[in-house]
């Protein structure tokens, strides 16, 4: 059904949209009541989803921060070797942040305040691992997560590191998690629903018979550390279309065994797999462009 009286102003949220899409108005052109009404995409996304589409100045600031985050992450990954402690990685991180004149976003973030400048998640730790005096061992897999603040703008990325001789099972998990990330990035462009990102990640993970963590999500980023929208990595029904100048992270966490995470009751941060089998994760910050996407955390 198409609403023919385009000047009508008493359209209900549950009425069919006037455009003829067959969707309810609230799921389509809301809050535009007729084609004569003017509302910018930026205002539309802010009003309906609390999503801030970035302006050109913000985009450039976020790009600069993301590039530095990627550089710091690369240096940390190169330094991560057998015998090096995760605390030594955090010490180097602090030096690098200072040398690039940026602030480590994780330090002091949240409640309780995160105590370190980076997250270092070993083996069965899914995310939010806290650097300590544990030396890296032959056969470990490690995720290093870096988020920088430059002039008030945020960039966020993480990578896996293989320490020494890693089993083929762990290597495959690391490769599969990277594939989950990159295949989901490939489909990102204006008009694609957020739900399709999680569907692609699940599709890739299922090919390897791995599970996808559902308790943690990707997120909008740029002006704040965490902004709307949330980006679920599993099957979901988030029917928000991607739009130009939307910036967010995709960071799928892929488990060799069950998908559930258990949070450490003492530090309230460290998330481990319920069955203590390995987990792997990669992360990029993504900008939606006019026709496609751009990965910002590559230098």
C-alpha cells in the first residue's frame, strides 16, 4: 500500500511508508512525513539512532588518530617475542604514545578504571587482558589492542601475534578470525544493514566450525571511545543501514570451542572462554564512504 496523500501530516509510525517500500514508516523514511519535508541524513541518523555522522574535519582528525594507533600496534607486535612480558609491552606502549604525542584511551577507562595503556589477551583470554609480569611462551597466541586519542579524536585496532612455534590448530583459529574480519569489511557500504556484518562473520566462522562471541560488540568511534551504533558480530536483527561518514570498529572474537565468555570476578575486566579453549580477534576502524568503505587503521 502506498500513501497517496503526500501532504498528510498525521501518518502513524506503524503505517506503510509513503515511498512504497512496503516497510513500516518507522523502519523506513521516519521522521520524514512526506517527500516535501527536508531533513539531512546527519540529523536523521542522530535523531533516530543517536549515530553521529562525522563532518570532514572530524573524519580527518579520526584518520590521523587511527593511523598512529596502527603504527603503535605494529611496533608492539614486532616487539612481542618469547620471554617478553606483557608488562614490558605496556611499558613500550606508554613510551610510544608519548613519542607520538597521543593519549592511550584504555588507561583509566571504565569502572573499575582499566589500569594499563593497552589490552594484552593471551590464548584463552578473549579480550581486555591486563598486562602483567607473565612472560610470553613458545606456542602462545596474543591479541594486542591499541586505542589512541589525538586532539580529542579516537582510533582503535588490534592484531594477533604468534609466539614461536604455534600449533596448526591455533594458526587456523588466528587465520579464521582474520578472515571473519576482512570478509565482513568487504560488504560494508551505504545501504547495507548492520545485521549483515554479523551474518558474514558467522558464515565464515561456521565454515571452520568455530563459535562467535556474542557478549562483546564493535562500536561507533571517533568523538568518543564508544559511540552508537553497536556492531554485533553474531546473527542479529539490527536493521540500521550504513551511511556515508559513519565510523565504527569491527572486532570479531572467534573461539575454538563454546562462544560464552566469563569475566574475571576479581579484576572485572579479563574475559576468558568458558571452556578455556583458545580465542582470536582482529580489529579495524572503518569509515563508510560515498560508495564503499575505507579501513583507517592501516598505514
